[in-house]
C-alpha cells in the first residue's frame, strides 16, 4: 500500500512539473504536439495527403529576372495564386490553409496526389554507389522568450507590398493563407534588402513563423546569402515580436558575390537558351552542373546555390538549389523537394510539357548512375526517395514522355536481340529455353533471352533457387536431344527500361 501511495504521489508531482513547464515555456506545447503528429504519421503510412508535418528548410528558384540577380522588382511571377484566403490576423493550420488547394489543383478533384512509401521501406534501398551523398540540413529556429518590457521598438522593414509570386514557379508561397503570404512577402523583402532584424507585420506564433520562413527559403535560391537558421523572440503568451535573420559571409561584400553568382549562372543560361526545347535545356543544365560540381560534405555554405555555382563544391542542397535557379531562369518550373533517402536529402521536381518528373542531380554525379535518377516518376523513386514536410504537397510526378530517354543501361537493340526475344511471363520464357536447346542440340554454347520487368525477374530468381527450371524445361530438353548430363550457368544484366538480359551458358552432352 505504501508503494502504491508513493507511486500516486510521484505521478501527481510529475504532472505538476509538466504543467509548470508549459506555463513558462509555451512553445513546448507546439513541440510536443509536433512530435505526436510525426509519430502518428509514420505509424499510419509515412507522409501523405491531408497530413500536416513539421516543415523543413532549403528551397530555391525564381523566374523572370533578366540579369539573374533576383532583385526587388515587384513583378515576380505573374498573378496571385488561387484559393484559401483568410482575413488578416486569422490563422489556420499554422498558416497552411492553401496546402490542400495546391494538391487539388495538381492532382484533380478526387484528391489523389503524391503517395509516399513508408519511410522504413526506403531505409535499406539506397544504392551502394550513392549511399551517404546527402547533406541537406533542416531549418534551424532558435526561440527566445522575452518580457513585454524587453520588446524593442523595431519597425517592420520593407513589407514587400505589391510583390506577387506565381504559383507555377513559387509553390510554397501558394501553400500559405493570406496572413502567411503577407509575412512571406515581408521576410522575402527584408532578406533581399539585407535587413536582418525586424518585427512581424502581422501577429504570428513561433510555429507559424517557421512555416513561413521555410516557404521563403524553399522558393528563393537567389537569396544565397540567407542562412537556414534564424531567431524568433516571443512573448510568454505566444506572439513573435522580433525576427533575427542570419546571413552568410557573402553578405559582407554582396555586390561582388552577386556579380560572381550572376556571371556563372548567366554563362550556363546563355548556352542553354538556344537549345530547341525545354527537355534539351533541362538536360544541358543537369550535365553542366554535374560536370562542374564536386560533392563535398564539408564545403562552405553548402545549403546555398552559391556553393554549387561559384565555389563548385556542395552537397545535395546546393546541387538542387542551383538546378532550380537555372531552370527557372530558363522558364522551366522547377521545385526544391526535401525528404528522406537513407538520410535527410534534397532533390528537384521539374515540369515539362506532359507532366512532372523527379530529378536528383547529386546522385547523378556518380560514375555509372548519371541518368539513373534523372526524369523519373514517383513510382521509380519509391524504393529510394520519400518526400517529407511540405514537399508532400508538391505535384505528383507521373510524366512519361521524357522518362528514360537517357539511361546508363544498354538498350535492347544494342544486345543484338529484338522484341521477339523479350518475355513477359515464366511459361513463355521456359518455352523459349526449351526451343533454343532442342534447336541447337548437344554441345557447349550460349543463348540469350530477355525478361520484362522486375516482378518477373524476382519470380525467375525464386524458380531457379527452387530448381523449378529442371521440370519446366531442362529435363524435357535433355530427353529430346538425347543428353545424359547438363551444366548451366546464368548471368543477368539490366537493360534500359527495366528489362533484364539473361545469358545462359550450357554444356549438354
């Protein structure tokens, strides 16, 4: 009985301690709720439609500025994004009321969209040659509680009034409600003006501010001097009263830094501009970046497009932000996508004329895999990449016309075989093996055929492991040619388009 009473007393004191913590540190409530949401999402099926998740950092891109500098011109993009406007000062879902509208717009009224695999299913699927080639860092927010007396008399700085951001090129802006978009424009304008300290132009709490900051960071690689960390000073009752942005060293000599950035970007853009279509431009930029960047986890400012374009050393974030910036300057919608690929990772989503495609320039910068992750569908990426955070609301990638146009694998015609040698089921494959052996007869020789698709390859492997091939064709073929013994060795080579060349070396006597 004494132990039971002590236990009850301990639970009471613990609950009091938690309530006291929430009273003096209200941001902990949001943090604990975020942890609960994340655990619930991963349990149910990873990250998908209709879910809210803690936002990440890193984004890129701007269309339009002729000089490539991404200045303060008030004609950024064209027109206001559709949907979900609320009254100023009103908040919905941490300022993300338009997220579902974006999915609806891209995926159709039935609500279908990006369907991520469970994160656990990608944990061991990363190919060995690209393992560890990540380096994306999430947004880092430092929250500092201050008293009302300590609130400084700051101004808002430039508010970005009159700026517009076209949803086709700035998808993260379109995910925000009216208040979120107002704050987005303010954050963009202050960062662009190198004004690091200001008060929010509308009431916002720490969690909402992180979403808005991340949206700005994800949409604008031309702000290469903006770090992915910042400070929010807030009152005990929740509202943020001061924003402190962090800039990297390029801000100390911004004119020279912009000149170097623009010079390299415009050199690539000028070469790509004359190519005949968006696909050729995209491919040229992709190859130029891969040839000009060295992957280096310790590289300076590696979350920025500057590290990739000017320094020539970066990680996945730098590759992807540079790629997004260049394609947008060429008028090709390109988004910064973040998620999980063995570790936190960043890649791109590109829109061509028939739809959207995944592109991972970092993983393409490896010998033997240049086009293995270029212009792929979500189904192609399901084994290796899973989107997280707001990237789940980017359009699904189902384009086909430009998928697998370039490949590191041989095409069927390069093997000397034709479509008559491609088989889509085991019975047809077994029949061909029987015909080739009985047609050739006794001796030592090699014959070939091709399996269509990974599912058939798995079935083929299991059947050979179980020696099912003996009864399926080998015993009958030996009887037909009058053989008393047979040895067979098999080799598999992946071909373009998920086809698999099977080489059979037989000695039958």
